[in-house]
C-alpha cells in the first residue's frame, strides 16, 4: 500500500502584466484578466497553498511541513525550501536581479537569496527573454544603469517552447510578454528591480533598487550559450534538466508508461499538458502534487508532460 499523494490547491496573484491563460488554458478557478501567477507548490507566507484532499485536506503546506517533517524526509530545514509557479506574462515584466543567500541574510532580515529556473511552457514565435547583460566591467555596469543606457545594457536571448534557463543569483533577467513559464525557485521573494521600462502603475513609477542591484549583479554575465538548454521530449524517460545546490529539475514526457523509484526526500510534480494516472490516481493538466518520502515505485501512464523537482 503506497503512501498518499499530496495534491495542492494553488494560490493566484493579480499583476499588471498578467493575463487570462491560467483560466483559459489551464482551467483554474480564478477570475480576472490580470492573473499573472499560479503558485502551484508554495508554503511562502505571501501565498501558502492548501492541501486539496486526503488525510491532511485543508491544512496549509507550511503547517504540514512543520507538523509532519517525516513526509518530507526530515531534512532539518526550517521552511519548505522550494516554490513552483506557472507564470502567464501578457506584458513584459520588469528587469530584475536576485541576491544570493549571504547577501539576503545580511541585508534582508535573514531571508534566503533566490536561485530560480524557467521552463518555457508556451510562447509566441520569435519570443525572447532578458537573461544577462552586456556590461563587461563594473564601471561599465554602473555607467549603463545610472545613465539609463538600457539599449546597451539589456541582453535578450531568443527562446522557444521547451527551452530551459537557469537564473543564478546576480543574473539580470526579465520575462517578456507572450510567454508562459514554469518556474522552480528557492522559497524566497527577494527581488531587486533594475528597470521598469519607465512604466507607471496607478500613476507612479514602481520602486527601483539601484544600489542593491549594482551590488549583486554578476559581471560579466554568463555567455548566451551557457545560459540556455534546448530540451526535447524523451518519451517515457525521466530527463534531468539541472542539479544545483538548491534543487534538481526533471522533464518527464509520458507517451505510454514508465516507472521509477521515488528515492528523493520528496518529489514535486506539475502536470503541464495531457492526462493520465499515477499509481492508478488520475492526473490532469494543471495538477500540482508532492510525493512524500519513501513513496516507493511511481508508475505513470497516459499522455502527459510533467516537470518534477526535488532537493
Ligand atoms: Zn526572478
């Protein structure tokens, strides 16, 4: 008898750059034409998911983490370490950068820094993301940012569906309009805004964080080739996209069936397309779940695309 799958009810956010695809394409029960983010697996105080069914139904994920550490492999960590979002960017997001753990601890009340990565769920043709920048030295960086030389500074890279991008702390980045992304990240919300295209929100520009940005931006930026991975479907295989200090991320394309052992402290899954079953339990597009510690053998069948992650 295998352990229970922990299904989650996501939290949604309204954003000036958000759209309607989380409602229209993913059929989430959310109203409005400015839905930017679905926090599919989150125990963050700004959007703490609720357990959707089973023994722990109605409990917050943060509470489950605190009360039942054994479900997550008794990691000893003081908070649920990851945050999984699906992002619908109808318009461009501001250009930003995140600090590393050491900087955040010192300057942001002991918060964690943020490493994140993006899997392109869908995008228009000729889409691009801002990843990195063109300054070659810190002096050049300062000059470009302080004097608003944004055309010189901003580095855009072309992307298509299935591309995967790791955003290390210190990497300048922005999601551009027309792109849907699954984001896997450290459980943190510390963001420094470098540039917001001089837009106004309710008549005023949003706050920028120039001092902190100049302190944390990595110079020079990682090369374009080293910043992006073009992934392909590998039917009925677990394909690892990255392993870093904070997470490993996997792409699983179920074409018929596959099985593997859940040998991580816990394993997160988000279904991005299709439907099928996991050990006989139905899964469909938009589901977010956690397989607890020592879950045993996982048997997937059907036709589905899944992004999974673990510590
Ligand atoms: Zn970010």
